[in-house]
């Protein structure tokens, strides 16, 4: 663990991740597990949200009850696989604003190509959580964070299911101010830029496209 990287080692997170790694796990089961694990990871990434109090009348008496302070979160899905994490986090924080960054990886250069960008207003006043299941080369993630900063975001966290050391290093170099929360730091990338041992292509497994 470093200040830049947090690996969530909760037993439920690790158990569900192992089920997701299994190539025999069906598309429907993979989606269900991704939604569940995203909620568990969301507990970690929102641990230090600012709090205030407001008066609440319980059946017994008035009290100053703790509530979230400040503007609502902004959740940014890095398309397309980010939507699997987004759905689970939104169930936990349904009032969050939502944005999308469309990037795909050129299979020859492994560099990101942008095709869509739509985010909420006022990112400078919000905690912005970018979600993408896989932090592989880190090129797409770093490019997405570049775009969010250009749109005004200053308080950004990155949530992923799996990370490769190469991707963590790339993000730390490009965006040392952006903490990464993940369920696992895997061994390495292969020649095609896929995480090893990994779980394959998260988007294909989630949407059944391969």
C-alpha cells in the first residue's frame, strides 16, 4: 500500500474477484459480481467524504444527525467497461451526478483514442470518481484524467477492479495527485497489453461480445 495506491483486501472483495477471474463464470454472473464488488469498493473510496450535521426528529427526540456535506459526487465512467462499476456505485450513491468519457485503445499503438466526452457542470466543486475496471497500460486512464482536469476537476479518485504495476506507474507519473483504489495489483501486462493473470477483457465478459 502507498498513499497513491490502495488495494482493498476485504474477504468479500477478494472472494468475488476470484469468481470473476474464472473463465467459466457466465456473462450474467459476471455482471452481478461486478455490481456487487463495485459497491464494496465504493465504501472504501468514499470513506473520507466531508460530513456535517442537520437536525432530525427521531421518534424519541430532536438530534443533530451526521449527513454528507458539500456538492454531490460526480461519477465518471470510462466507456464502455466503466459502466459495470458505475451501476453498482450509483446504487450506493443514487444522487451522484454522472458523466462519460469515451476512449478506445488502438490495438497497434496501445494509445487511447477519444470518441465521446460528456460530464456534469461544476467539477471544480465536486469529488470526482473515475471508474474503469482495468488499469492496464494506464494510457487510457491517464488520458481520461487529463480530460477531467481540463474540465475543471481538482479532487479526483480512480476506482478500478484490477491494476497492473505498469498502469499504476503510468498514472503515478502523469497524475500523482489522483489516488487509485483497486481490488488487486496483478503481476504484469502481456505483449498485447492485457493484465496477467487478470480476467480477460472486462467489457467483452460483461456484455458477452466475445
